[in-house]
C-alpha cells in the first residue's frame, strides 16, 4: 500500500484504478468486485463509488 489514496484517470472517474494502486490488487479484480457489490447492494455501491470519485484527490 502506498499510504494515500489517489484517483487514477483511467476509465470512469478512476476509482477502481485508484483502489487497485492503493491496495496492490489487480485492477480487473477490483472492477469485478465493484460489479458484484453493485449487484448485491444496488444503489448503495453506486453512491459510494460516486462519492469516492468526487471526494478523493487526483493524482495530477
């Protein structure tokens, strides 16, 4: 772990790539986990994804 969570401008808002860089987990696994979380929790996961993308700082 890098210690600080930063968004990476990759696909949509860079949240999955930022989580991947922060934790060291493969970005594909993070994206699949986000899809599963969305299917299980519905709008809660989408809301957390949007809030994370909005509140986290950019890597620029």
